[in-house]
């Protein structure tokens, strides 16, 4: 979960000012958490306490307005009778890491949790698949699988093309908000990394939907490499000082 939130913060600066290099200031003064972090915290709250997904997502997002929510989701979060809207946007995958963390001993339970919190909005088959693939990759890394084994499993199970390297993806990659065009690339950024920081730099350097690509790659990289304590401290103190609700649910996730 820290991986998603730090990825979101680092990538937030480059979502609309996109770059094609790994050489950038990691924690920028203008960095901030966005909808990726809010929705991740909401999913954690849902799964920790077995809360109703729709009402809980709405509650969290209304409490944090103006966080660059997608157009359809922004309507959904204020609707009095919200229904899923057949989305295959990458919002399905950026918020889903708690499903793996809270079910690290049971893959079917992790995937069921993914389905439960995804179907309330992103019920298109590609949206459901993108969330499941992300959870599956995190779960495999948490259980000690190496990057190549994870690559083979995800490519086989979800028919994602994971054959290209980050350097091969980067030149022709453009901004995209679909699961189909961000989840495979995000997974590659994590699997090709030498460290957590390297994975986030890979994700931002693609020049796409930087905060969300980094928020998807981040939890996989966290499971593979861990995150330095000082990096978490910077995120907590510099960027989350006014978000006590997010910090509280993070603490509860990791205590568990």
C-alpha cells in the first residue's frame, strides 16, 4: 500500500508534464497525493472492516474532493443511486493493492476481494482483469516468486504482452488511462526494477499517466524489494500531514 501511495505522490508532478527520462527529482516540492491514494485507502478500509464498497468509496472520495478523479468516477461518487458504469479505466488497478496485502496467504481470497471492490465501478471485463492481474502480481511477489516467474504467470493467466523491456516501451508510449494500455506496462516497470525507487523511476519515465502507472507498479515493487524507512518518513511527513485518515488506515494495514 505504501508503494501505491509513494508512486502516486512521485508521479503526480508528471501526469500532465510528462517526461521520458529516469533522471528527475524523486520527491518534488510540488508533489501531492491524488485520487490514487484516496481510493487505495478506501479499498483498505472496505476490506479491513468488511464495509459496503460503494458507500465507503463514496464517503472517502467526497471527504477528499478535487483529487483528479476521472470524469465518470467523479459523477459516480456523488450519485444518490450509483451503479457500475462498464469502465475499463486504470482506476481499477491503482487502488487494488490492499486486496493482496490482506490476503497474502490465500490467492483465491485475494482475487475475490479484488472482484468485490472493482465491480462496483469498473465492471467491464478488462477493468476486472486489470485489477486481478495487479493483485496476482503483488501476491506472487509477497510470496517470494522472482520477477521472471511472475512475468510468465501474469502473461499466461491474463494474456498480457510482457515481452518488451522498459526501454522498448518508452519511445512510443503515450498517455493512456485504460487497463489494457497501462497495467502490462506498469507490471513491466516493477519486474524490471533493481529497487523500489528504480521501479517508480521506470514508471514515470514512460511518459504516460505517470501517477497511476507508478501507483500500479509501486505495490509490486514494494513486495519485491521493500521500501526504505526514510522514504516512507518523507511521504508521511511532507505529503500526508493533513491526511490523518489515510495515515491511520496505512498503519492498520501494516499492523495486520
